C-alpha cells in the first residue's frame, strides 16, 4: 500500500507539472563533456571532427525516474570560416509519461581578435517535439478532481503530441589559459499545450535558458609546450551559472588532470539552498575519452538515488599541422579551447 501511494504521489507531481508549469530543459552535470549542449558556440573548438555521447539517469531509486540521452557531432571547417555541429537530445520523464525530443543544427563564426585571443559566435536552429503518454495515466481521473472531465481532450492521439521550431545563440571567448561564454536557448516562445482549450492552467511554457560560464587552465607540470604527455598535471577551476524561469543554479568546481586521468568536484546550489555535490572521474587517451559522474543530493531528495551520468567522446584525427600551415598562409590561427573534457 505504501509503495502504491508513493507511486501515485510521484505521478501526481509529474502530471501537474505537465499541465501547468514552466518547462525545464534536461540537466547534465558533465558540462564540458557535452559542450554543444552547454553552449552552441563550442562547435568546432577542437578543430578536428568530434563525436560525443551522454547518458544521465536521475533519481534511479524511483521506478518512474528521469532518463536523458544526448549525442552530437561538430568540427571546424576552414572554407566557411567557422564550425558546424549537430545536437540531438531525448528526455524521458516519469518512465515515459512525458517525452521531449529535439535536434538542432549549429553554425558558428570564428573571429581572431589577437594572436592569443579568439571569439566564436554561434546560431542554433532546432526542432522541438513533446509527447504525453496518456495510457500510462490510468488513474488520471482520480488526480484531476479540481478539473472536470470536459476539460480533458476527447481525441488524445491528436492533442498529446506537439512540435515547434526553436532558436538559440551563443558566444565563447578563449585564450590558451582562460575561456568564457554566454548562451541563450529558446529565443522563440515555446508553448506546449496538450489540451484544446486555451486556459493557462493547461499550458507548459519553456522559458529562455541563460547560461554563463568561465574557467581557466593552470599548468602545474607540462613536459612539452604544445603537446600533452603522460604525467602532465593541470588544474581547471570553473564557474557555471544557469537560469531558466524561476530556477537559478550556480555551480563552482574544478578538475584535476594527471594525464591521462581526471577527477573533479562541483557544488550546485540556488540562491536559497545547496542542491547537490558532484564528483566525476575520467580517462582520456589521444582521441578517446570516457567519464563518469555522480550527484549526491543535499536536499530532502537524498533517498531518490542522486544521479548517474556517463560521457563518451571520440575525435577523428585531421592532420592539425596541415591546418596550421593553411591558416598561417591566411594569417589565421587554429587554436583549440583549453577547457577540460569532463
């Protein structure tokens, strides 16, 4: 009986958050292991073609939890003076009750401010798709006692799937030892209403998401100036601020890299209370990188199981020496962003 009531309460919260709420984007703790999701201006910042896969399992102790997938591809193309990228995400909430999918294309333009300072300006166009699986709400009539059955759609198959186009912009600036950026997602108003009536209580609105980030690279030990070798040591301090609707989160943390191994820790909090403590670890070797992180909840949700996250990156070698020579003939410099991976 207790287990049944627990499931009812969880579904109740999910259901009403869908009916009347400000939609929230899926969350990833490994910011720089999913760079295009953090900021579209990161497209092409490593110059060579890069594939990225991410998986997040939030609240695994709850049967109907939140699972998010993400995949991306990006590279720099000299002929168009910038980078291109493709980003796809799938966010499955409540065991499939509410699903959000989107796929976007990114283009950014690289501006060489000085020999040691670059800017990348990006635009992202996306297709946004939401669906509500009414079949999994078998006891919906018991939960909507404040609404009449006439408020609910008669033809659910046509009303419970919504799609819309979206747009985002971003900027990233970087030197060999400092990087920073700003991104704004959902420039177009996203209103996903699953019901035919126009009542505001049945609308889900995605507010614009603002992301500001800054970090640095501190060299403790490096054998060769332009190459990373086994035993080199770096520290990457970082701050990431994310704001969407009434939700504001500040993240402070750092990565310690003893190549090829990386460990890191982050603290996530709002302006009112602490939310989570995040630890991460990873291994990288030349073109291959894999990372894992876990979110320890610092709120009353500690019994939900926190969150597990796994990331994978693979880069295709692209003869950077040839690119550098070509860039030098055009008085352009090809330098990758010196930010961490995990």
